[in-house]
C-alpha cells in the first residue's frame, strides 16, 4: 500500500496524514468491540478524569455538555451491540457513573409524546432505523439481552410524523432467515 501511495506522487506529510486516519479508524473500531472488561478497566467514579475515560474508552458516539459543565458521553457497543454505556462526567471533569442503558428499566422510561432527542438521550443511538411512509411512522430499534427463552430481542420505539413517540414494541431477533 505504501509503495502504491509513493508511486502516486504523495509526499511524506500526505502519507503520514493518511496513515493517521487509518490508525484512528482501526482504533475507533477496536474501541467499539473490545470486551467490556477492557473497556471499563481501571475507571473509578470520583477518581477517574474525563481524559482518562477518553483514553480508555475512545471517542464517544455523542457527547452532550450541560449548563453546569457536566457531560454525558455515549458509547454504543459495536454494530448491533447489546449494550450502550452512558458515561456521566461531573462539572469537575471527574467520572460520576457508567450506566448500561439497554435494560428493561431504561425502556420503561420511554413515554408517549417524548421527542426523538429525549429518547436518544435516554437510550443512545439505535441499532436500526426504519421509515414506513404509508404509516407515516419511523421506528428505532435496539437489540438487547432480554433473557428468557430467546436471550436477544429488539426494543422498538415508534415515532409519528411529528417526531414524537406514539408507542413502543418488542420483536424477536430472527436467526437464519
């Protein structure tokens, strides 16, 4: 690959820039799929700093900064992952809490009339988004570890044309179809 880049007349700075981009892409991918034990290793509420969280967990999918200076970082786990971590950082830039939000308790907080932004703040990035034009409905879905007979399931949030929650539902993860 380097030989091809060199033959194309790229100078050293452009090659270094391209390699840095490639390294960052690999790191981002690895951070999204590394085991939870490695992802959370050594992070302690009240002790760990924002920079330590970023060094350990990588770049968040979303970072929200609040008026008091506190932050919430969102870490979905891999493509169609079964966990999403919300990392709360206090105004003093120290770790407050790490919460896995793809749970029945979090899903129970979704209410009719909530906006898409409110749902996103609560559950993180959906694994799937489907638009149904004839029904004038958009459905966001998260795969999660439900337990029971089928360990994995989808939690679905249905939004009307106004972007407000109209209902929620559950569906099976179809295997081998």
